[in-house]
């Protein structure tokens, strides 16, 4: 599933550069994750890098965007095809 940044976000700027899919962008009040670009780092890393670096643990699975590992892998492959 895609990840979601909660309103506990302190806008510390550490997650955005860690995202290999460029899914994280500043929102109006807090950072936001584009669910169409978020693969939870499948294809890049063993764990979501934004979660690993977040100092306030405000990045959680998005309950409205449940995706299997296979779906995340397919999304990764589609995204790599767009940039490759």
C-alpha cells in the first residue's frame, strides 16, 4: 500500500530527498506522498526510506490504498519504464 504522512509531520525536510520515486512533495501545511508514485521503496530498498529517516514517526500505511507486494512491484516497474 502507499504510505501517508500524518498531521504530526514537523516539515523537517528529511523524507523528500530519500524517496527514490520522487513521491514526496511539500503540501500546503505538511509534506504529502503521491500514492501513484509510492512503492514503499519496493524495487529500490528493503524498507521505506522515508519511514527510516522520519524523526517523529508520522509516516504510516495509507488505509485507503492497500496494495500487495506484487502490485507495488508492478508500480515500480511502470515508474522505471517512464524514466528509462
